[in-house]
């Protein structure tokens, strides 16, 4: 006889799936504001649901962090797969970087989960196995077609994304698109040839950058 545990998990009802998505979105926001020490009660309040709703889907905070991390890995892997279907290899690589960074730069809480959580450290190898081959394919295609310099390797891209997303999170409240300026500069350094430098987004006034630096300092102190 087949045991009950042998059956695949039933898909969530539409209302349950909506609540799950609300909780995940709220968790990213709360973690961005308060750090990973925030409680499930605080996440429930931000999501506008009862705390019991949160506990039914996520029995503890570690389960919630795991879900956020796994969702982020799935999303980046799906973006890389979608990019690989684009006919122009350089445009495919640029599209992937822009889409991935847009998500990372607009959601500091998600970035903290992906970069700083214990779950992320323990499961990073599995995440790399899912994402790295697709990124390396994008890189190899662009190099083969003569767009991308040949001394760049796939492992360079997560590092570039980490640098730019840190800036994006830092300046999100005062200059939310500033990260695009630096992505453009990096892309001009990656492409084999370009008739002239790409146009850059205007640099924000100095006081905005000053405010962003102070905001980062306050966030770091709250996380201590």
C-alpha cells in the first residue's frame, strides 16, 4: 500500500498562495529595515495577516529565510534560462544583468538573506550548481560571437553583481537607479569594441550620496 507521505505535496489554494506571497514580500521588507533578527510576529504585522497564517506556512524563521533564499535562486536561474533564448548573445548577457540587478538593488532584505543568512552559507554550493552553468553559457556565447572580452570568466559576474547591488541597496531611497550608471561603466569595460563610450546616467547631487552613506551607517548600527 502506498503511504500518505509518498504522495506529492498538494498545490496551495489560490488564497493560500496569495498569503504566502504576501508573507515573503513582507519578510524581505522587515528584514531590510530591522535585519535578520526580526520576528515572525513582526513579519505577520507587515503582511497584514494573522501570525497563525505565517506559522502554518513557515514553522520558524529559518524556514521563512530558506523560502526567501530558494525563491531568489529560482528567479535568477529562470532569468538566465530566459536570457539564453535571446538571439543576440551580447544583448542576452546585458538583459540578464539588468534584470538580476533590478531585483537585487530594489530589495535589500532579500539581498541580506541571500548574502548574509546562515541558510545561504550552508546552501550556496547548491545555488551555484543551479545558476553557474547558465551564466557560463551566456558568457561563452558572447565571447564566441566576439562581443565579450575573452579574459573574463563566469565567476567574475557574481562578484560584479555583488558590488553593484551593494551600491544599489545603499542608494535605493535617494537615487534608486544610480546602480545603472555603474553597470554601464562596467559593460563598456567588458565589451570588445564600441564606437564611443555609452551615455551615462547623470550623477546625483552630492548631498544625496552623503545621505545614503549615513543611512547605511544607521542600518549597520541597528543590525549590531
